C-alpha cells in the first residue's frame, strides 16, 4: 500500500512538473478569456480598443503566478494604431475557480514607435502644452517600451509602470538650437519618472552620463545630473546663438571645456515654474573673445581687442533670486602673456557683488596724476564692488605696481556719477623720484593733503571740453594743502593752500595761494555773484606766465613776464581778459614764419635767436561751447606791435591782423619833414604803414598770407597811443 501511495504521488508530482513546464514555456491555448480581457481593457479607457485572436494560458515561475499571453494583438487608441508585440494578463488563480476572473496586472510589450506614430497617438494627450511641444519641437526619435498596468481588488486601475528606451532623439529647445543623436533609458509610474544613461549632442555641447528624476506628485519637480563637453567654434547663426543676448559673451569665438552639472526645477499645478536652480563646476580649457568694438577708456593706453581664458576653474549657481559665478585661472589680452586672475560674482535679491583680482601687464596712463605704467610691468589689481540697479559702491580698490600704490575705499556712485568716498590715497614715482604722495578724505568737508602732487598734465586736462560732469552730486566745502606741486616746464609750486566750496560738482568759491620761489607767487580767486548764482568771477595772478600757458599753441615760445587773467563765467559762456607784461617770444614757429614772409629778416633772426621783447600783451576773448572768439589781441613792443582778431574751434583757426615794424619803413617815413610829424606820432615811434596778414587752417596745417604794405588804421594808432599813455 505504501508503495502504491508513493508511486501515485511520484506520478502526480511528475504530471504537475510536466504541466508547469508546459505552462511556463508553450502554454495552453484558450479563448475563454478573450472577452474578459477586452472588457477589462475597455474599462481602462473608452477610447482604447483591443482585438485578440489566440490566447495562451501560461505560468510565471519567477512570480509563481498564472498569466494569459497573446501575441501581435490589435490595439487602437482614438483611431490610432499602437504596434504591440504581446500582452500578458496576470489573473488571480482563486478567482478562476470561482468563475469571476480578477486581473492583477497587464503587461504590454510594445513594438518600436517612431516619432510620427507617437505624434498621431498623442493628439488627445494631456497636458496640452506637452502635446504642443511634442508636435512642434520634437523632430526625430524611436521609442521602445514595456507598460505594466496594476489593478485593485475591484479591477480598477491602481498604478502603472512604464520602462524602455529612446534612441536617435532630436528636438528643438530654442529657436534654431537643437538636441541631436540623443539616447536614454526611462522608468515611470504614476508618481515618478526616472530617465538615465542620457547621452547626446546639444549643438556644440556633448552630454553624457546624464540622468533626470521627475516627481509627479503632489506637484511636478525635476532633478537632473549630467556631464558636458563643450567645443564651441562660433559657427552658429545669430538667430541660434545662445550668447547673443549677453553683452560680452556675444563676442565669444571659441569655448572649450568640461563641466559637471546639476539642475532642479519645480512647477505649480498649472505647469508654471515655481523655482529652479542650476549648478555647474568644471574647467574651461580655453575661451576666446574677440570684441567687434574694442574695449577702451581714458586709462588704457592700448585698446583691448581680444581676451582669452586658459585652464580656468568654474563654479556657478543660478536661481531666480541668486546667482554665483566663480572663475579662477589664467588670462591673456591681445595674444599677450598668460597672467593669473580670479573673478567672483554673487547676485542675491538684486544686489550684485563683484570681486576681481588680477595681474595686469598692459600700459596704463593716469594723466590726472601723471602716472604711467609701461608695457610688461606687472601690476596687481584688486577690485571689490557692489551694484544694485543704478547704485554702485566700490568697497575696495587696490592698485600696486612696484612702489606705486593707489588705494580707495567705499566710493559710491549713482548712474555713473560720484556721490562720496571714505578715503583715497596715492603714492607714485616717475624717473625714480616720488611725484605723488597725497591723501583725499571725504568727511564733513573734502580734505586733500600731501607732500607732493604732479599737476603737469592739469592744463591739458582742463583744456579738454567735457559735457559729462562726474561730480554733479557733490556739494561740499574743500580744503587743499600741498607742500610741493609739480607744474609744467619743470617748475615747482610750493606751500599751495586752497579753501573753497563745490556745488553740484563745480567750484563756486576759491581762495588759494602758492609760491614758485621766494619772490614769485600764484594767486587764484573765484567768487559767485551774490544776486545771480549762475554768474562767477575768476581771477588768476602769476609772477610766472609760462607754466599756465603750455597747452595753448598761440603762446608757444613765450618766456618771462607776469600774468593777470580775469573772466566772467555765466551759463556756458566765458568772457575773459588776459594781460601779460614784460615778456619775450623765442623760437615761435608761427611768428618766425610771418616775419620771414614779410621779408623782415632781422626781426625773424631775432625771434629765432634771443627773442623779440614785448612790453604788454592784452587779449579780450569769449568762449562758448568749443569756440573761442578773439575780439582783440594787442601786443606792443620796441621792435614790432601787433593787432589781431579772429576765432578758433576744434576744426579750424582763423586770425587776421596788422603787424607794424618800428625800425623799417615806418622809421624812414617818420623822417619826412612836416608830413612825418603829422602822421607819425613821435612819442609812440610807430608809423603809417604796416603789414596785413591772415592765418587760417586746421590744427597743424595753418597757412599764412601777407600784404606787405598797408595803411595803418586810425584805430591801431589810437590803441598804441592809449597804451603808451597808460604805460607812462
């Protein structure tokens, strides 16, 4: 009996094993469940239709579960055919016994879909903006996937899992800016989407080892990590260039680097972006910028046409309210030497903080203090400033080149106009000697004090017309105290002191004094009219005239003499009078040429040698905008006297006048009895005839013409008589 039982059990076990093998491999064909499956599928979505022919009943050894399988079913979704390899339907075994089959899950193994098929299927997908993106932006791609549908106890869809891969994916993300040759794997359920093993090309960017995780509940959020290799060669058209909107990056011609990137973004229920953050770090092997409009300013002696970054470390963070960019490495300008640099930019809630720390070897020219940094000498520059809208605060500016040091703290600007500063200190050298050593502090008043200031270039700077008043926001009292000031022609002004007032960036009051040596002084006074605040009176007296006239070609060759200058300044017009007494003109090219043309050889030789002496020079002139009108220029001397008038602007000089030589023709006429006594005033020593001349032309190309004999006008004679009477 025992043997019979054992044999029966063995036979039954073998039958079960054989049956299990058959069910797990070939399966058993049946059509009993066709209607059950099609009805269940239809309940998932009314638009989903399924037609099946043969069904096999099989056994899944891994899951120890029975399932139904059909190959090549016909699936339609809203009249669009979905190519499917097979369908597996897992059912509850107990429910089969009770004749009430309950489906646990359905697995759809889809054939590969190309992008056109997917577009047809997706016509009524939601959200609509996804469908619009799919149809308008995605150009190419193949989708292979398996979809698992899970059902609850009442056969309602409870969850799903979709897994598969996408190959040869191409889409446009910006106008003319495309992702191409992209492949990735994906996994998704009703709460999450995971995309991994991303590789592809984003124009000049090669992406690899990327992943994206999308959380779908309760609101959509996305996190992505990927590596990028960037090789940009400026081959993009303007309409597809992502850098064209950036001020200087649009000049980028080459970009070669590797970056590790992290990106996160979250959306609200309407799919609008709530917040995002993009992090990137890596290395720029090289980045080249060529500026269509070269960078230049008043300090740069050489325009910057090219900028190259080499071996630069990059750390950047971007979010709606915060931005951080840190760069450190080497740079070069105009194909010059590589120099170290560090750049940091942090933006938080509209406040931008910048830090620039560089070595700089190009030439610099700070004309206002007569400091020049020559080419190849390396200076260290540290600049730290903040910017919010139109307001800028330079927290620190340190410039060091050898023993030359310039420092500034807390310089505040608004709309590029100076507001205030805490302190500025300057110490520079020229030709091995200190030429600047002073300090400027801004407290209740502006205090400028130091041992030395190089003012050699100030006349040239003041002579340059500028409509841009950088200090229009400054209204303060000012005190200046310098022990030594270097002025043009190697002169020294000592113990210079100034007390004044600045209103809206312009001096309204000046009282100053200094001495060139023990017996030569300089006095400057400026007063504002008490009734008319727009009217000012300026008066300058100097025992030395030449240092104040170096920038005016008209006075070239003038030496000696004291100077008195007075002017009335009112609403952009300057009405001035200049008087110089007891001076000589030596080696003045214009005067020598004029005398040579007039065939006054002796005077020409004198002017080119020891010089022509003059008792007095008086000029009445009016300056408005860039034009100076000379109402009268009168020079009296023992050898010649000159009366002129004309005008000068940036483009042309035009002067006409009369020159009277005292010892030639006029002296001969003065010897004629009776007539000479009448027409030639002997107490003056001048004559009836003079030389008429004209001087006209652009700067450096002035042409001179003369009329050797001309009757002197009574006006000239009267001027000479009046001046000589005053002199007596």
